[in-house]
């Protein structure tokens, strides 16, 4: 599709904003043009939002091989659905909702594959976790931070897809409760309750696996 064509430097440059035009007005103008079939206007919208879309997808899926394909699918679906966009929600909220739903679908497919016999993502053996808990030697901070991030990602992998999505959007992407509610079509109080339960579940998983260490409590 022309509106999603890439060059070696990434997406094509965006169209400049009109002098004195606010970002909101500029985006609305681009949306209206894109709804009329202007591929350059859609390309400009992609340029504005691609970094955050790729970040959301990468944090939710955490599989580099999937990120590019899923992000492309998000923009393709946005392009096809754009004529029905009615401005009742912010364009960014609408777009990120598409991204979240696409990631939900991909996570469900991954879970179905695991249930069919594929190898599961695990937290590793107790020795691995024990090494992470040892005092940090001098000069090894960067390596251990990388290991800690791998541990966090492995813990998140053990959550149900819906809970993982909420925790990722809140803790890693920094979206507000209200923004998450709009993206997931949940009530704000429901998001808060499910986040609380998901965080508690993460703590339980963490304690359970560290309890397997010799002398663990």
C-alpha cells in the first residue's frame, strides 16, 4: 500500500504544519485529507505516531521478529478503518486501541501454539534467579541490569494476556489510567482493580520462584 511504503531511512518525511497551526488542528487536517484518499497525509500521520506504536507493540509482545509485522498490520488496519473514524476519541487513542487489540490477537495465537505443544517461555532454573540475587560485583552493573530486565520480561510472560497488557501500558509505556481505559474499553475503576491484582500476581510469581533458591523463604 502506497501510504505505508518505506525507504532506507524509515517512513517518508511528514508534511509541514501550516504557519501558526496547533498540533491538534494540524492532525485533524491530515486525518480529513487521509479520509479522502490522500496517501501523503496518511504517511504524515504514520510518521507522527509510529514511534509510540512500535514501542507499545514491542513492550507487549517482546519478540523482535513479531514487532515489525504487527506494527505494519496496525497501520494497515488503521488505514482501512480511517474512513469510519468520527473524531469522538483522540486519533492517538483510536490508533493505540488498534495496536492493543492486534497484540491481544497475537498473544492469543502464541498461547494457542504453546497449548498445542510448543515450548513455553519459562523463568529459567533456580540457579539463574539465584545468580541475579547475588551481590553485584564491581563493573557489572550494565550486565546485571540487562539480566534484571530479562527477569521482568519473563515474569510478565507468566501473566494472562489481558493483565500483561494493562501492566505494560501502565508501568512500561506510562499511560494514565484514563488513557488505558479508553484504549481497552474498560471502566477506569476496572483498570485500577485489575492492575492491583496483576501486580499482586507478579509479586507472588517472583516470591514463588525465589523461594526455590537454597535457603529461600
